[in-house]
DNA sequence: CCTACGATCCCCT
DNA sequence: GGGGATCGTAGGC
C-alpha cells in the first residue's frame, strides 16, 4: 500500500514545502492527480489569512502541520490549503486531472479536462472539497498524497489575486503544464 | 487575444 | 457595512 505524505513532510518552512508539492498526486475519495500549481503564504505575510491573528475562520492555520485549511472565497467558491509550520500554508491552485475523471466532470458540469481543476475554486468543486474538510488530517481518508517519482521543472512568479505583498514570487508551477489556472509570467532578468 | 463585471457568502472592523 | 488567495460570461480589439 502506498503511504500518504504525513506530518513530517509539512512541519517545515512553507517556502521549502511549496515547490516540493509540485508533482505530488492529490486524491480525494480516489479522484485527482498530480499538483501543478501552488502558492506559499508564510507566517509574517500580509497576504496570508493568518496575518491579522487567530480568528474563527483561520483557526486551522494556527494548528498542527499536515492538515487541510479550507475557506470560502468570494462567497461562492472553496479553496484548499495545506498547513505547514504554524500560521503558514500552501494554497493548492491547480492539478492535472488523471483519476476519477467522471466524478470530477459530474461535480464541475464541464467536460474539458483543462477546466476541471485549473484554479483553486474549480479544484475544490471537482474534488468535492468544502467546509467539512477544514481541519482534516492530510494523511487520512478521504485524502491521499502520493510522493512524486521524479522532480518536475519548476517556474515561479507573483501570486494571483492578492493586493498585499505582491512583490514576492511565491507562486510555483510545473513548467509547460497545460493545466495551470493561468500562465506564469516569465521571470525578468 | 484582452479587460470588465456580477454573483453571493461570511468573516472581520 | 466593507471587501475578498474566484469564476464564468460578455464584449472589444
């Protein structure tokens, strides 16, 4: 049997964990695929939900590493994070749909595989993630996190949709993936 | 290709 | 009472 990534993997700096999550296969009730896009939100980050201190909504970010932090976005969507060191988390923005395509298509109401999990809200809808998963341990059902077999080529750039701390290149993606929420702007040099 | 905007909930000040 | 770590659609170029 394959073992899911556990607490030890996540009990580190979010800046180490985030790029290492690319290529890791995320399954929820057997549906999902390899993660292709994430963003890091650290413990002193004005863009992080934990920045203003502990509240009802963000309580999971102040708890143990290796748990899911799920929150409501714009009143409509859900977004999934993996908690790392306390007050930090990785936002899961996109994965490549490989397993359970029919279930994902049913929940999303679209057929195009490129529109199933390409964005944090779409990904949660496709995998059936909502409020009840907040605080759940990532190494227990319905979650499975399967270690990657090879290290993908990684690109990085500014995070999406934030207004604070926009200067940090803390968005990570698999180079050349067709399943990103949007292209990563090529880095300046 | 791009930009603009409405939907709709709930947390937080 | 304000404002999102978004998405889908509409319309312009």
